[in-house]
């Protein structure tokens, strides 16, 4: 079956779809991708054909003045400002890239881009999410309202899921409808996903989804992208990890900061207080410092290689990074910036796989140092993280997703 994987996001929100695409290809499907130009090389690196979308996500984030750091409202405003000028062009590019496919798939970013494109092409769209969207439950709060207090009751928890959905689509809905009509000549609500299964690329041991629902829902396990076979860590990094005091990784992925030097200084100051050494991952956030005996700097490293080799991981709580840290079996200290990150931070804490999260707004040297000491020294926490890792590692998310697409192919007569 010919499958197009569509995604618009930062690196942590695109990389799992590379893992999904590889799993689909291993199962014998003909796979192509549509992705931001900054991240198209992730697909190219594993020989998945990809159409690179015009423009740069990284440039938009760096020019935002640290919108992610200012929280959800600032992020929504950024997306609402950036989307109108891009979606028309992206839709035309995606329409061309998806010509001839049997099915299109993707998460929220993929739906913004290609849900209506699939309808225009007469192909079904399979929702493939990294977050528990479209599955209201009273077992935990909605993905954008994780602070909903349980004492409000079961109805309030379910309501938080519906409200999260509204907030999630707020920056996109109007421009999607306009582009749908003006570029694709379609009217009414999108229909390509109706009646199709929904896939979730996380572990049921991390987020248990409710049973039932209007459409089949499949929690497959994480869509991990392993380090490439050609990856060789710098000898200096291996030497750094092998000697001296405990090492933690610190990196906030694509989250931009108004003052990356100050954020770097805060993180390294906390590490000194906690008496740990640091692998500092610069990422799009631009964390940088001079290397010394206590700090090793890198732009990025494969999480599945790095995280099992450190005593703890400090990160922003993106869905993909959270999954990688949990799978590695080391405690995670989550410093959420925006959108779904507080939700994943709350799940890590609820599972006992890390200390209580520290909001970026309230992050201090003292609070981060205290969390680092707990993550490195709390043996019960370290045991819980290791036990959870074993459960997550028993799942093969890409293979399970491929099985779902295989059943879909049979129903469409595309085997």
C-alpha cells in the first residue's frame, strides 16, 4: 500500500514519524513523507522519499522572541500569526507530494497540512497521534489542561479533554477551512478521517486510553527512531561519560529562549550545586557554553544512545523526548515550556519516574539542583524508572502500527 506520512512540527514532533515510516516500510508498504525543510533530512537519512515544505520552522521559532518560554497563549499566537502565510503554499506542495497514494497519515500537524488533501485525492486519512487526543476519559486530565484538580470530579476531568481539543485546534481551524475552500475547492467539514482507525504512538503503560469510542483506537507503543548504524560517538564524549562524578543530560530541544545564555548558566549552576556533570544539548534553543571538565557540549545526540548512559535527563517534556527518556529507564526532570509539555511532565511524576516537574517560569538554580539530587540519589525512583522501561521496551510501536495499516490495506483491497 502506498502511504504518505505528513507532519509539521519541531524535531521532537517529527522524529517519531520517521520511526513510524520505517516500520511501515519494513512491513512492505511504499512510504513517502511530507515534512518541514529543516527536518526533511531525518527522512532522507533513512532513505524515505520526502517532500520538503517551503520555509524554515527553526527560523520562525528563533524569531519568535522565546514564544514557547512565555507559555501556551504566546505559542498559540505565534502559530496563528505564522500559519496563514504558509498553509496555502504547504497545501499545494502536499497535494503534489501525495498524488497517487492510497492513504495519508499524521498527527495534529499532519491533519493541519494534509487532512483535506487526502479528501481531495479520494484517500482515507488515518490519525496517528503522539498525544492522547480524541479519547476523553476521567482517568486523567486533558492534554492541554493537566492542572485540572481531581477533586472537581469525573465530569470535570472529561470536560478538560473536550476543552483541550478546542484549544488545540484554535490556531488552525479557521485557516484550514479557508485553505480547504480556496486552494482545494472543498466545502463543509473534512471527511477523510471519518470511520478510520486512530493510532497513538505512546505506551499504554504511560497513558492508558479508555476502551470503546466511535472509532477503533490503537495504542501501539512509542515510534522510536534508533540511532543510525553509522553513528559513532566522539571519543571525547565516551571518555567524559566514563569518568568522574555522575553525568546528567540537559537539553530543551527546539524550545527557544529569550536569553539562552542565562538559561544555560542557570542549568550549569544547578549542576554545580548538585555536584553532577553535564552533557549539554544545544538544540534549536541555542544553549551554549565553553566545555570544561564538568561540561560536554553537543548540538544533538541520539536519545536512545545517550539517555541510558546518564544518571538523569533534564528536558522540556516534548512527547518524543519524554518517551525516549522513559524508555531509557533513567529518572527525568521535566521543565515544561508550553502546549502538551506540562501534561507529559505530570505523567512522568505520576508514574514515579522523576521528581515533580518545574515550570520554566519558576525554574531556579535551587529548584533544579534539588530535583537533580533526587533524580540521582533516590533509589526507589530509579527502580521505578527502570521497571517502567522494561515494560516500554517490550512494545514495538512501529510494528504494531504497521499491523493496523495492514488490516486497513486488506479492507481497501490494496494488499
